[in-house]
C-alpha cells in the first residue's frame, strides 16, 4: 500500500537534488513535488520500501506526511 512521505535532502546534496530524485524514483518512489530551494521532495512509495529510501546517497531523512485538520470557525472548539 502506498504511503505519502517527505524526504529531506542533506545540505551537501542540494546541488545535486535531481540525482537524488532519480535514485528515489529507482527505489520505487513516485515523486509529487521537488522543492529545490529548501531540499525537500514529496511523494509516495510502497510501505515496504520506505526504509530503503533512507539509505539513498544525499537523503537526510524520510518521514511520513501528516495531515492536520482544524475545526470549522463556527465550532465550539477554538
């Protein structure tokens, strides 16, 4: 089952972020967005492959994406 993830690129690898993207794709990641200036890549990958992406050269961290939902403005919880 695919899992939405965020990959942080190591500071010393930001200059070669496109190479990191290629390696992540080779590792099974479907890329949604590449935020080059801040070194972040978002996308999805099969849950069983998440750990392997952490060993890709230039990857600092692989984290699951989290969704935050706020109550509507007219709710009792503020």
